[in-house]
């Protein structure tokens, strides 16, 4: 899956939170000073060209609909992140989560047990 720019990711975050939406609805989610509407609209068009959005006509404008789910995009970026920063070693990533107390040892044991059980089915 193609990597989005920081601006595109920011706009997609808003779109994912809203579901179907217009550029004006996304613009309303920004704090002041807000970007200009043409910037948001151009980002929508870029996201549509990249296959992240589709649209349908409504009134005099369009309603945009996400074609890619947030979780799917996150999964695609996770692999790149692990490759780049952890030398493709997923065990190091899990170890780092435990070390930073983002994942308790009990949670790790439960996760491993769950993986073992799923492999037996």
C-alpha cells in the first residue's frame, strides 16, 4: 500500500473519524488557525487518486467515502516501520513494548497462549 504524506495522513485521520464526509466537515475539525478549504479539497482529490477515497454526488457537491480502513493502512505501515527501525525483527518490537511497560508480562503470556491456541484450530 502506498505511503501517504503527513498532511494526507492527517486528513485521512479526520475522514476515518467521520466516515462519509465532505471537505468542509473535515475542515471544521481543525483548530484555529485552520487550513484553507482549497488545501483540504486538494488533499481529498490526492487521496482519491491514490485509491484511499471514492465519492458520490450529493446536491451541488460530493460526499467522500473511505475505501481503505484505518486498521489496514496501519498494518501496511507497521511492516515498513519494523523493517526500518528494528531490522525486520518483530521479537525486538514486542520486547521493546514489554520493556517500556506498554505490554505487561501477563498480557504477553496471554497473547502467546492465544496465538498457540489459534494455531491448533
